[in-house]
């Protein structure tokens, strides 16, 4: 393995091996929380602008679509959490080739 490739692998595994656990958890959790927050703000903006049309049917449609969008977001986050768990187990076992094959 070349020196550059080893350096690249060490930089990528730093989060799992050297950074303190609370800091690593925050670094991994913030994108998930922000994703959910963006979805909620997106739904609020939709509800606001559709509500300006003064049509209760259209407003109800936006309100009913919000849980569907949040469910999609939850499924996406589920795969992200599962994939990162698989990757962290492979990194702990020093199976770097398997990490690249992990589904994300």
C-alpha cells in the first residue's frame, strides 16, 4: 500500500479512533438533526404559502403530505445510521476494504 493511501485511510478513520466520543457523536448527529429541521421548516413554508391561497382543501393536502415527507426522511436516516454502524464495526476490525463496500 502506498504512503499516500495509508495517510488517506488514517485521516478518514480519525473520527472513529482518536476523537473523543462525545465530540464524534456530535459530529455524526448534527447532519441528521439538521436534515430533520430542514424538513420541518420546508413543511412550515409550504403550509404558510398554500395557506395564503385561502383554500382549505389545498391546505389539508399540504398538512397530510408532511408526515409522508418526514417518514421518507426517517427511512433515509435509518439507512445512514445502519450504514455508519456497519462501517464503524469494519473500521474497528481494520477491514478497510469492506468499509468501502458498506451501503450508504
